[in-house]
């Protein structure tokens, strides 16, 4: 049995339940994953536990920008990765969000590439 206490803790948000489940299955042997489909609890959940990284699968918006600002205000060292389908209409808000997140991956993405980035961000 694996020891969840020694694994790095990741909070993963996606409105897509199936994606949450798929990513959980893919990463559960490497990380202690908490998933949610409820964006409204991401901030409070991220504060209530000592996560090592937040991964959000969501389109950029002013709501996501505020959420990232809130997370960074409370824990500046907490890495945030954002994934979404690229659309030109997101260019302006993405410029603002890029200052708050550590990395952005556009769909379709390579899970090995994201996993490598996650490992690099959680080295400390």
C-alpha cells in the first residue's frame, strides 16, 4: 500500500467530471490528488490543506484571474497550471493570467509533458 502522506499533494479542478476521474486514475500512483468540479470551492480547499500544486482545466476568465490572484496572495509559492482549448478570444485575459500562473497547456495536451512540468514545479 502506498503512503499518501509522502506523496506531493495536487488539487485538480475541472468542470468535466470524466476528465477529473481520468486524471485521477492517471496520476494517483505518483501524487495525492484531490479533484473537484466545483470552482467555487477551489480557493477554500486550497487554503485548508497543504497542496504542492493546483491544476485547473478551465477557460481563462476574469473569475479565474481573481481566483489565481487570491491563491497567490495567500500562498505565493503555490504553483498553478492552467489547461484549456486555445481560442483567439482569450488572448487579452490570458496575458493577465500568465502573470499569475506558472504554466499554461493548450488542449490537446501531452500528459507526460504536464507531468514533467508538475515535477519541475514541485521540486522544492
